[in-house]
C-alpha cells in the first residue's frame, strides 16, 4: 500500500528540471475537465474488479477529456451500490471497525472513477447494447460544478495515473471515490502495482494533515487463499544494490545529507519510482552520476519521495541516483530506501562518531545471535539499545512486509530487554518492561490483529500501533518461556532458534511464516498442544487473532496420608471459545505443572509432600493475561 499512498499523496508536484513528457502529462492531468460531449444515461451497469462490485443502477455518467487519446476517468450521478467481501476474519473485523459492518456495503449517489484499465471501453460497450436516451441541458448542467471537484481531487491521483501513461506496458489501476450514504467519501482500489491489489480507505483531514484510515487491504482472489505463498511477493520495479552516504551533522542536530543509491531494474519500462524517506527531511535535488537532474516529488504528508526517470528502465539495467536533502538527523527513515528490502552494502561517511560499535549491547547481541554489528547505522545520533538490536532484526534480516513488523519490532525490543536483564537491577527492570508491554497490549488489543501492523493506527484507534510491537514482545517472551528446559542453560533452545533465524535469513527478508516454521522446529512438548508439531494454534490466537485472556484460579488442599492433594480448576474469559493456553500452576515456589485451559475449565490434581502456603498461577509472568489468583 505504501507505493499507492506515496503516489496518491504526491501533491507537491514534480520539481521541474526542464520541459519533458512527464511535465506535459501532469499539466494535462491537472487541467482535466468533463467532456460535455460524453454524457450518457446509464442503467444496470456493474463494474467488477476482483472482490469489488460497483453497481450503477440508474443515473448519468460523464467521462473526462482524454489525455494522449486515453480517457482516465468519469463522474457518476444517480443511484449506485458497492459490495466488497473481505477474504478473512481479520479484514472483516477491520471493515466493521470503520463502517459498523463486516462487509463493505453502501449505497451512493455520486462517484468519481479514475482508471487506466478498460473501464471506459467496458461502459461504452454496455451503453451500446441499449437505445441511447437523450441527455437534456438540465441534466448535463448537473455536472457543471464537478470540474473544480475533479481538479481538487486529481492532485491526489495524478502521479499514479502518470505511471501508467508513461510506462509500457502499463499496470492498470481502477480507483473509485464514492460518496457513501452511511460512510461519506471513501476510496476503493484495484491496482496491479500493489502487492495487496485490493484496498478500501478513507482520507481524513486531521490538524491540516492527510491521514489514511485503511479499512481493508488484501491480495486478489487468486492469491488471498494462501497468504503464506505470497508473503515474499515483491512488485517493486527496482532492486536497491547499495548506498554511499555523506552526512554532516551540525551542533543543533540538523543534517546535510547526500545519498547515492545504486539500483537495478526488475521490470520493463519503469519510470516512476517511489522511495521511503522521512517527511521531516526536505529533498532539494536528485541527479544521476553524470550530474543530469532527475524530476522528483515530495509530499509533506507521507514519508516517501517519487522520482520520475527521463527514460524507461530495462530489466537488469543499473543506474546510480544522488539525493540531496536536509533536516533533523535523528529520524528513523533518514535515507531513501524500501522499508522491506534485503540487506545491501551500506557505506556512511559522517562527522558523528560511531558510538554504536562501543556500546556493550553490541557484544551481547553478537555473542547471542552471531556476527558483529552488521551493515548500517540505524540512526545518525543516539541509537538506543533496542535500535541496536534492529541491526540484527530489521537490517541483517528484514521483514518481508508490513505484516511482519510485529515480529521484528517484538524481537528487537525483547532482545534489548534481555540485555537489560543482565545489568544492575536487571530482574526488576525486565519485569517493568513486561508490565509496560502488557498494559499497552491490553489497551490496544481491540484495534485488531497485530499481523496488520501499522494499519492499526487510525483515527478510530490512534494508538493502535502501540499494541503491535508490545504484543509482539510478549509473544516472543511466551515462546521463550515455553521453550525453556531444565539444565545449566535453560534458554539454549530459544537462543538457538534466534541464531538459526539470523543465519538462515541473513541478507534476506523473512516473514511471519518463516519464523513460525523455525519455532516449530525448536518446539517443546509444552508447545505441541495439538500433538502435530505445529504452532497453528499459537499463531492463530496471538498473531492472527485478538483477545487477551483473563484467568481465575479455584483450588483446595486436602491431606492424603503423609501427603497433600492440590486440586482445582483454572477458568478462562475474554477470548474466543477455541482459545487454548497452557497455564503454569505453582505451589509456593515449586512448579506443579502446566494446565491446559480452553473453552472448558482446566482441571488439575497434584500430589505434594508438604502443604503449600499458597497455590498460584503464572507467578513468573510467562503468559500475557489478566490474572486473578484465587
């Protein structure tokens, strides 16, 4: 979705480096009017784009004037309806969060369509099947006010349309802007440039800033049935091969940066390229190695820049671009790149000393995970322990997509906590980290499944993203707890899994599924609840689902000969009926065993030699839960 949003919100305009084809096309797109000769009565026409079904029941449609002989849009006034059925429970929950219904279903009386696909021809063919009705002057006059609306809203679409008008072969897009009777104006998209081709979202104005509420986003039907198979899908038109960066940081922490990026074409004909870059950093120029300037656009509303090449890029063709920009040094995305990219050579020259290499956390992570401090500086200034851990979980191994941010954020944060645990007051500080992460997980769990990553931050759930990495932190902690074994190194299995994860995917991207399969390899009997050597139950509950359980303990202690019988039940609430979890039961400081709790209460009976002063569940905080000991 990042590519679409960066193009949709590329409203700053191309910085012109002289007249060129892109400038001409953008000028035409920004001055488009409705073609008063192309206004028609429509009845019972349905536009189907994968999971999107848009019915134009009865009304009028006016097409836009062509750009380079291609019609790229239309306005519909009348009676219409949209239906879109998300493919899974996660997406239905998100649709419900924004619209009050698990399906996207609304009626509308006005719509703007923009497209580079065959929509124009399809509608004209449908119209040709029926006798043409005359459009009266009064009916045509209804569209007079829409030219300005088209101009205003086109600024948010022009760069996406430009990509298809410039490139051959195009990768068509269909965008519907619908004025829903229940939901107001919102957008639906079917875009073959996106990894997740189908989306619906609403652009909100918050404090003079455009904020995207992403209602749903998913793969086209042929792919959505098996998300694991497409977890590594890469539709970027280029691969980034390496960086050479010069950064001069002033005493006030503002930086002047030049970043040279070597890229290689992956697709044929690419000219419009998008790169992540913090909006706080203002781009002043882009050029080739020869010094030839390159047109670009940067919006104040997204962390991205768009570059327009003067000539199409061929598959395998390499080129180097130089970006010059200024701004605060200590931002996360301080160099142009792709957030979900494999590790590449990364050379930085700066006047700021490299304090990371001497940080004791580096040795701890290197010893635990293997290798030295890898690849690149996370920040120009003040890298914290968690950010140093991202050298392993984020750069040495990178997330395959936004769906995997829970994993990499959780791993980096948890490794930082494990390092803190080795220092002064380590146990207390570690428990504080668990408590803080629990509080954030509980507060934000209703935002949605953490597999949805940054999508959980919205105007409806503004702090939703806080739950992603904090719940991810707890998921890693629970895996560690369930992998612990008696012996001199109880964490050997857990650390071995992390080392293999880093070694296997070094220099590559890894997905949630990749990590899941590795966790299954290192699983213990405590994790194998279904006796199938799979962790479907665990990931379905904690990653792909919502709900944090509350447990209640009820027990008795009765004498039996020279011993005592501890028996009771652990009940569960606040989660779906099929939610299961092994809960540790302790008598004083001794683990009696793990009780499996699900839709029915977990019963237990243990024999002990000494009467316990108390029986408790999970005293060492191994399970993310609201605990209520009896």
